[in-house]
C-alpha cells in the first residue's frame, strides 16, 4: 500500500553529506528494534524537529503524551522544543521505556518524563492525564483498531488540544538501483516482498490518516509531507542503520525471495563480506514522513 500524499505544505529536505542522518521504520518489538529506533532518531533528528516546529499550536504545550514512544525520538525532540513541558511516554515495550529513561537521566530531564507501559490495543487505556499535545510517530499503524485509538486520544486531549500523527509509507531506501553488482535491483525486490507482506500483516501502514482523524471527531488542520533524501553520505551510522533495517526485513521475507537474491542480501548483511553494506560509500537514505495535525475542538 502506498501513501497518498495530499500535501498542504511540502517540505523537501535535502541534507548533503554529513554525519548523522537517516530514516527507518519498524514492526513490533523484535531483536534490534531499539538500536534501529535510536539510529533513526539520530539520522532524522532535523526532520523530527522540523515537524514539531510546524505544528499549528495555539500556545506552547505543557503536558505532552508520546504514544508508542519507542526509545524516545519524539519525546526528546519535544522536550527540547518546549522547555516548560513534561512528557508522558507510553509504549508496550519495557525495554524501550527503560532505554528512554536512561537517556532522560543522561540528558538531565528525568524530572520531565514519566513512562507508562501499556498495550494500547487493550480495551482499557491507561490514565494519560489531560494532555494538550499528543504525538504518535510510526505507532498508529501498529494498532489493531486505529479508529478506537484515535477516539481514545480525542477523549484524552483537552479541548483545543492537538494530536500529531506522524506516519511513513514504507522502509527507507539505501542502495543505488544498480546495486549490488551481481544482483542489480535487489533492494527494490526486497521492498516489493516486504510491501506484499505488509498488506497482510500491517494494513494501516501507509494509510491516509486524515479521514480517519475526521471520523474520530478531530478537525484536521494541516498535513505535511517531508521527503528525506540524504545522499552520498559516508556516515558510519547510515551503514549500521541500513544493515539493521534490511536485517529486520530479511527476518520476515526470506521465504519470499529467490535463492540468488537471498544470497546477495546475506552478503550485504555480512559485515565480514567484501560485499558488506558497511563497506559501501554510496549509501543514501530516501524516505518520507507525513505529519497530520488534528485538533480536538
Ligand atoms: C516504529 S516504532 C516508533 C517509535 C517512536 N515513536 C519513534 O518515532 O521512533 C513503534 C512503537 O510502537 C510501539 N507499539 C506497537 N504496538 C503497540 C501497542 N499495541 N501498544 C503500545 N505500544 C505499541 C512499539 O513498541 C514501538 O516502540
């Protein structure tokens, strides 16, 4: 399923060469997700801040909820942007929340963060207080019943409060089209297999969240697509990020690839192989995020 972008504001961000940057994506907590989320936050830091800066807030929020916070990409961006706010960070994964708390301590903001472990697919939601901003990045598509989740967020927000839904269409791309040399187009075929699987397992990823937010009672005040295109980077973080993402995809689509493609993919993922992705100096990060700003009237 592809994202249909009906952008009211379109920001194309091109960050040439440098250190930290990149996209990513995720499924349920599996091995390695925490590291990918951390790399994602590092690589996409600028893009996350620019989405937070774009939000049509009437006043600076005081109580923010980060739903499906993972290891805190959004939590820390929002704490930085809104120095008077505190964040309730909610996730099903105790491991992610622990990592988030450790980071909060390292940054000296532990007083401003409360973590709540909860499965948001459960009928009963935890008490989230009365937030004036709820942020959900790459988490709503995990919900078994997103319509119910959106209504719960609506009811938790104070009147006038804002819900920011950040979603993504698919996995980021890292390799040139003609790579690897012996199996050109491999990444495209890997993504095609992942997309087919996703239709079966995660039907809401890539959805158009605008109408769903409206149906849940929100007034959608804006939608913005951010294209991420980090080219020609020699950043070591991108190599690790690409390896992590492709490894995770491999773990779920291995049986959908031809034996030749699987062998080529394994060579890319093998740090000791001369074909290892970590040895390439032509990696990019190509991805897109869309943020919807929805108000509870
Ligand atoms: C793709 S990650 C995104 C993490 C973070 N928001 C970010 O932008 O980096 C999705 C997160 O949603 C969490 N999640 C998935 N299903 C959930 C559920 N039913 N209840 C609570 N959290 C859930 C996962 O544990 C994971 O941390």
